C-alpha cells in the first residue's frame, strides 16, 4: 500500500525538473534527496540536517550533507545557487520560518514547502470541542514532545504568500494516500507548495 | 577491531616501515623558504595493493607526534599503529579495496629527515642547523613519494589535527593530484590561542639547559623540557569532562611525604605521559614541527573560497563537539569555504566527550562516515542502500 510519505515524495518528485540542482533543508535520513538524485538525475544534491544519526544515514546513501542548523546555514550561499530549495516537514520546526523562507527564496530559483495542516477537521474538533491540543496523523505529537514550534494551516500559508508577494506556482493537498482537491484547508493533512518570488 | 556485533575482524597483521630517499643530487630538495635539503629520506608504510589503473591509492597523514606506522604490528611491538581501528580489511580505509600509504613528515624523528638526522656537510646531527620547514614542504615531499610509487592521482588524502592541515594543503595547493579529501579536527590556520599553547611547549624545551641551542645529540637530551611540553599538549588534547571522568580529584596511592609531589591522579598521568614521550620523540623535532603548524595558512593569505573554486575535490569534513583545541567553529570555516567554492562537501560534528583526542578514539563514527564516503568517491555513484 502506498503511504502518505510515498505520495508526498511522489508529488515533490513531479515538481522537480530532471537534471536540476537541489538543496534539501532538514533532509532527515535523506530518503527524499536520494530518491530525487536517483529518479531526477540531479546534478547537485545537498542536504542540511541537525541530527547526527540522520547524517550517518545520508552518508550511507551516498549523499552530501552538512551537519547544522537551517536557521543559520543559508547565509553563505549566493543568490539562485540551486534550482530548488526544499523545506519538507521542516518548515514548521525552524525558529524563524519567515527568515528561513526568505533565505530559501533567495538561494533557490523555486522553493518546495511541505507542512502539516493545523486546520484539518479533526484538529479543529480537538481544539474547539474537546479543548485539547490537537493530535492528527500529520501532527502526531503530544504538546510536550513535539518538534513543531509553529502551527499553520493551508489557508495561513496561502494568505502569507499573497501578503509577501510570493507566487504559488503549484500546490498539492494530501490526506493519507490521496490528493484532496475540494476544501483542502478542512480535509488535507499536508500541504505541498511550489513557490517563487 | 570489535564491531557492534562483537565479531573480531582481523587487522592488517605484521608490517614494516619502508624508506624512500630522493634529491641526493646537487639540485637537492628546495624548501618553501628557498633553503635546500639533500638528500631527503621519508619513512612510510603501505597496506593493501595498488590496482592496475592506480586509482585506489589513499594517503593518510599523521598528527604532530605521529609516525608512518598507522596500522598493523611491528615485530617488536605489542601495540598496533596509531589508527589501527581505521585501516585494515573491512575497515574504514579498507585494505581489501584500497592501497593505503602513510608517510612520516619531514622534520620528524621516526625515520624521515629531521633535526636529529646526520647533516652530510658536517657528519654530525643537524640540530638547530636544520632549516625551518613548513606544512607545504611536508606535502611537497609526499608528492615525491607518491610519484615514486607511480601514483598520479590519489583517491583520497585523510588525516586529523596536523594531518588535517596536510590534507588542507593538498586540497588548496595540489587539487589536481587528489579526488577527495578528509580533513578531521583541524583548521585552516592557527588562532593566537593555539600558537600560544605551542609557544609554551617550545619555551619549556628551550628553558631546559640541556637543550643547549639545539646541540645535545652527543650529550643528554632536554627531557625535562620536552616532558613539560608534552604535558601541556596532553591537557589540550583532553576535555574537562574526559579528565573529570578519568581522574576526578582522586589522589594517588603512592603519595610521598613532600609538598609538591604529584598527588592527584591527573598529575601522575601527565608525568607518565611526559616521561613516555621523551623516550620516543626528539625535542628539536617538536620545535620545528610546532613552528610549521603555527605558520600554516591553507589559503596563504587569500580568500579560501577563491583558492578552492574550480577544483573538483569531494570533501568530507569531521569535527568533534568537545574538541576545544581545534574547535568545531574553526572546522566549519573549512566547510564554509568549500560551500562558497561549490565543492561537493559533507560535514559531520560528532558528539564526543574526548576532546581533541576524539579523532583517534571515536573510530566507529568515523568509520561510518569515511567508509561510505570513500565508496562513493571510488565508485563515482550513489550507493543504493535504503535504511528504512
């Protein structure tokens, strides 16, 4: 069975042109980057990751990766150093998402952002009716041990992009293993955006 | 080497140091400062086999007081070489696949030419007449060695501390001869603090009356001074935490009734280290090599990214969290320069409590990084491995 991670990676993969260069911020164990490298004939693939054990897994996969913080790791890159900068499931975990996104848009020609939707209907139910911090498939953590430090909805992100004059080239909304087209802010667990400035 | 599964892997076995002598003619070997040495001998060891394409050679470079004996056993020794866990069949530097060379540095005292060698002009040891040498000179001598071994392009150069500086010298000045580089726990140039520690070591040696302006080979060596230099060194190689764990404030059992004996275990340890060191190392070599380290500047005053740009070297940079002698922020400067120069670079800061010594001790983590990195450089493609 296809997992939600698979469909996320499938969709991100369709956004990346063959032969492009990719910087993956918060690349984790490098599964997405390794896949892109394999399927998209990436000419330059670079990851940045804070977790030491994840670094070992990336190196096992033959990836180039910097052990470090994505809040500070971008300043040295020149404008448009990469065709794509990816912030998949790491965007809501950085200290200053606003600054990181601005830097990502400077360093990359296009940016791919993927994050869990805080306005998913069960999250609304948890908060509105139970009065509890929401736990959903895409936000599976208890309030006391979550790596997520910013909570945003699909509508928040669209509003933010409009406000900052960021162009949304393409968006995908996902619930479990299928794409959502209607009422995504209510029905999607994850939003994936291809943006540029 | 004991692996996680507890299976003992056989090491490299018995090895012998070899010697290569060159520049015997009148032209000699010209140093960066214009002075000449003739002839020059380098001690080196090799492990594994050079393939027919000569594409599998790796040069390992040692730290301040290291030698060519990186792995395996010499006939008379019970301890193996200084990075034995890393070099051998199935190890990080896999001798089933790669041809590994380790060369002793110019200026040293373990088989290569240095201040304790005989000066052919006088028939006596050079002493302080030995010319000042640089990290660049060490690497130029290594180039003579790999030429002699018939190697045009090295698969990789790797080393920690001063060995890392030599790696950087290869990267910055001889990138056409290497395909990849692994600098570990090192810096592109010494900070004043690092120079200061070295200077205290040198002053300890020179303050010993037996040093005698470097001419002591026919008399007795400045062992007290050299031992103190080594003690200072050892403090900088460990971390506060590793010292606390190893010694705490425990007192030695054999306390003698005198005010200033080495009462604490840590004092005893430093004395022991100092004493052991003087038996195997030459005080003048210590002076010459630490000077070479202090003067080292990988990019020679230029912007490092400018010097590096255009090279194709794949780079794996490793630092250790508790290393305060070569702190991670200095190592990250190397990473930054590589990044700006557009080099294919991987950086890992390994969590360890061992301080600077970690590069010799945390071999399991290093193995993981180096093994796969070398595989990628050697095969030229991504290893198809899925971890989950």
